[in-house]
């Protein structure tokens, strides 16, 4: 798992298996000292702290004020210079560019579409197909990367990794799935398991969820 056990308050997404999978992918990236890293949807700041420990300049963003406060506290406690900004995805960093972008966005398909989730559900609910935020990231992240820059994004196989790859490749990036992991259903998926099976997103035999990390690189 990620190296620090960050403080997490109710209403803030706690590091879980998807965080760990993305942290592993980040650990394999050859980051140069002083590289600019963006962690979008930072939650508790766990990934931002991991990047900062490697001597990079990290900016973290979250739409939740509570998450912003928690991430700032965790950075202060770890004595790491992480800039944490409040805002929706890339809005707070408009006009900037980065060497690496990390994203662990909401990706769980939600009954009824739920196009505007509220409260804690903002950390996981992502519209009827799970792509409410993913599609935006695939469209906007390539415009913020420097030549040779890398996007690392984690999400569920339920939210169509092939579409993620297609969108990123259409933006001129070299994209592939670099990590996979199967995990037991968590509380959210268990609560909507019947709906997911009825929609054909889960087969009758499936009793766990597959997570994937997509790595996309902007050519030089």
C-alpha cells in the first residue's frame, strides 16, 4: 500500500485498492527531480505525498473542500511541499503544464444516471456508464501535458477501459493498460450488484471487480 497512512475524515475518499494500484504504477515512472506533477481528485492526498517524496513539484486538486483541508493537513504533517487547490478537475491549473498527471476519479456506474452526485457519492458515482468524469479527463488531460508527459489513470473495467484507450489515442497519445487487479466487491458495488447484472455490466458468474491502470504518454 501507499507508504503513509494519511489522515482521513468522514466524507473524504480513503486510500483503497485503486489508490494502491495507481501508487504502484507511479513508483515505476522515472520522475526527474523538479518534475511537475498534478494529482487531480486527490482525496486525502496519498498519491500527491508519494510523488512529493521523490523531489517533484506537486499540485493536488479536489472538488471537495473537506478533501482539500485533509490533503493540506497530511502534507503539513509529512513536511512535504504539496500545493493543494480547490476546484473541479483542471480548472484551478488552467494555463499550466505538467510532466505527470495522476487521476483516480469517480468511475462507478450509478442507477438513474445520477449526473450530479452529492456528498460522499461524488467520490465514486459517475453517471449511468461510469464515465461522467473519465471522458472529461481523457479530453482535457492531454492538453496539459508537456511533450513526453505521462497520464496515469485508474478505474474499473465496468467503466469501459477500451473507451479510455480510444479517446487518449485519438488525442495523439500512446496508451495502454499497464496494471490490472481483481478485488472483492466493496459496499457500493454490493449495493447495486443486481442493477449492474441487469444492465449486462456484470455477468452471472462474476463475483469480483477488475481495476485497471491506463498509462498514456504524449510523444515528444
